[in-house]
């Protein structure tokens, strides 16, 4: 089905749209946005992504590699970090997240998203 063009999204909006695409394509079951300065945010987690196999992926989003280095110094146990550029397309981000899921999911690869590999 044809989608309406999206307005300019901030990083939170881009990631949320990417995760919605993954949910729509049954790669994940659902996701939660962690509130700013909430318990998970303080621990270095921006999103809780619930995988189809029942696992939960704590996801951190950064704007660049320097931010990732700072993140790992402060939160060494939150390993799932992706870089999202300001004007990056949600479908491209969905592909990044899918690749991350494929690397960590012990139950095999999830279905492809819109025929992407």
C-alpha cells in the first residue's frame, strides 16, 4: 500500500516510524519509548524493543560516533546503539535495526522488511 509522505521528523520521530515499520512487517511485536530522564533513560536506554521471539532489546540512539564512545564509557552494559542522522529516512533506519536484531536474535533471522536484506 502507498504511504503518505512523512513530515520532517526529529530523531525520535524517525526511530518511532522505523520501529512502526518493523512492527507492521512482524519483525518486532511492539516497542516503548523511554521517557526523558525516566528510569531507563538514566540507564542509557531510549527504546525498549520487544522481539517476536520474546526477547527485549534495549536500544540507544546517537547522532554520531563520538556520542557512541561517550555512551559506552557511561553505560558499558547497554550494547545496542545505532547512529541516526537528522534527515535519515525511517525505512533506512528500519533496515539498520533489522540488521541489529539479526545479529542478536538466537532464534534465527526475522522476516525481511519490505524485501530488504
